[in-house]
């Protein structure tokens, strides 16, 4: 049975970056070495676009300016296929590490590239490693000043590399009416804490049914859409292996890469998906408030 007819519309999001640009790889692959590594982002993004076309799904592609500059065809194909093109910044640096001035320059550089190549306005942004939070209150104002209307940069979970566990689970304006809209990836509230349910490495690590059940719970028990994210390199099990990386990074990066494509196809088929700017259009316009969330009981899972 096609489950998409029975669920709210979720937001499919893609972080368009290559395998060696993952911030966990930064100690092993310096930014000045990126041009020396074999790039596979063009082919893996094309594969993801093919899967979306086969399933009749549109999504939001948060695209790195560095990638757009070197592979302009990627941006043009994303736009031509009817997806939303959004910004992942230019250099894939954590916002709290580069500071306000460099952040503004990074935003403008990426936005200019994406708009010139795509021929459409870029209004959405996702920070590398979800690096907007309590340490970067200035970032939201800069995003608004540079023409962005929403961000998907705060993940309300606890993680060793990122996360703002006390942040709201749903779309919200931290600075009040007229401020930037923040649209977080999906989480479940369980045992007094937020658990990740929005994709990424968790989608590869956990059994497929766990991810599916979490998203279905959000759709039905909480009566709200979920934000899911994935990277093109997660569909590329043949990517070159980065030598010398620590065990934790190796496990997180390479676990179940060979299963991702099959799982993604199934997820796109069984739930209903669209671009983030359409799924959350009323919230972006300020015409609707996010409903209060419900707490998941252990018995319900």
C-alpha cells in the first residue's frame, strides 16, 4: 500500500557536499587539500536526483558554494528538476568558529553563486554541522540581513559535535515575530530527552523500521510534518576511503553505505515528501504557529 496518501507532507532535505568535506574528516583532510581529492559529488547528486524523479518527489538541496563553483551543472540540474536550491554556506566551516564578519562573507559568496547559477532566489540556509545555537545569537540577524528567510541549522539533540538539546523541536522564531524562522530536523521526545529522527548517520545506523516508525509517529501522533536530511555521499559506497581516521569517525561515516539507496527509495515511496519551502510555507510567511509537541511513550514505539 502507498503510505504517502495517509501521512502529512514531510520535508526532504539534502546537504550537497562531498565525502571529504564532512567536518569529522577535517583533522585528516585539510581544506587546502580538497582540490587534490577525487570529487564524486556530481555523480552522487545526479543519482539522488534520479531517485527523486523516479519516486515523484521534490526536496530542498542545501548546496555548498564550494561545490557550486566547481560543478555549476549540479545547481542547474537541481533547479531544472523542480527542487528548491538553498545555501549550505561556501566553505563548510562551523559558524561559531569563523565569527560574524567571516560568516557574512561566507553567506554572501554562497548565495551569489547559487542565485547566479540557478536563476532563482535563495532564501533558505543550513549551517555546517548545525552550528547555529546559543553561541551564535548574532547569526540570525546576519541571515536576515543577507536575504535569508529561514534556517534549518539547529538540531535539538545532544551530540558530541553539535546540537542544542534545549531548543524547540518545531519551527520557531527565537527572536520573536519578524525574526528568522528556524526549522529543525525531526526529533522524538522520549524518556525526557530528544532523540534524533531526521536522517543522516542515524538513518544508516538504525534499522529502517525505526526511522520509518519515528517519522510516522511525528506525522500521526503529533500531527506535524518532519524534516529529514541526507547527503549525496551516503549513496556512494564506492567512495575513496580516507586513511588514518579514528575508529569512531570511520564507523559513523562508512556504516551501512551500501544500504542507504535502498532505504531511501523505500522511505520516499512510503511517506509523502516535498520541498521545505512548500511544506512550511505558512510558517515561513508567519501565518501559522507550530503546534505544541506530544511526548512519546515507550509503549507507543
